[in-house]
């Protein structure tokens, strides 16, 4: 089956699972790459930030190079976390990156989310990854959007998430919806 048809088939499977009320699950190519999750904008919004970075060099980047990050989680994974404090296997957190806009329409100050810059995915798959979590970037050179992605090397994302993630490799400390869900477990949506 040609790659394009194969990816379309996998995307349809993801949408079918979501429509059937099942948690969207990761889909992999025969080569072991993660297929870009679809429909994530219909998941639970857990937080957003502007220009966050974890390396000292990130602080020196000009404002025009910083991006907004909007983070989503599958509704079923959110509900499981809210009730148990644990992220279930196959949890995906999608971070959508958008360039900052400053001039449009009537805006004269501040910034807003503008041009799409790609997505990144944190994925918990206990059978596939010895460390349980892996991290994927779905944009390549020049910002080219990718349909599939290989897991990032362990020292690129996993080690920082493992050392600094408040809960199970996830930066819950930066996601108010997840923080509040755990402080008030009956507040599930």
C-alpha cells in the first residue's frame, strides 16, 4: 500500500476510535514512526504558554522567534488523570506551536496566536518504550510539516521531563487544568 494511502487509513482509524467513544490511540507506521494525531483540537485544553524554553539559550531568543504553545490531551486520559492522579497508557499530549502575531485588524498592543508552526507530542506507551514516555516533533527543516515522526533521542526530551515533570514525566506544574483536576477530583468535565 503506498505510504500516502497507508497514512490516510491510519488517520481514519484514529477518527473512528474517537467517534466510537474510545480514547484515541497512537498509530505507528511499519517502520515504527508515530503517525501525526488528528482531531486533537477537539481534545481537552490543559494549558498554554508563550515562549517557554528550558535551555539558557532560549532566554536570549528575540521575541519574534518565540511561539505560543497550546496543549491538549485526550478526554479519556484527562478523566483518568483527574480521578486517579495517573496518566493511563497511550496518553498523548499534543503541543501545538503557533507564531506570535502583533499586527492585524485593530490590534495595537500585545500578541496573539498567528501562523501555525507545527506540533509536538508526548506519548506514554509502556509496551513500546522502555522509559514509558517518548517525545515526537512533527515539523522538519524550514518548518515543513511531517505526517510521521520518530521518537526524539532520550537525552533531547525524556531526561528533562523525567527530572522536572511534576507528575509522571508531565509538566503538570504548567498546566492549570491538570493541576486543578487533581486538587478537586470531582471537577471532571
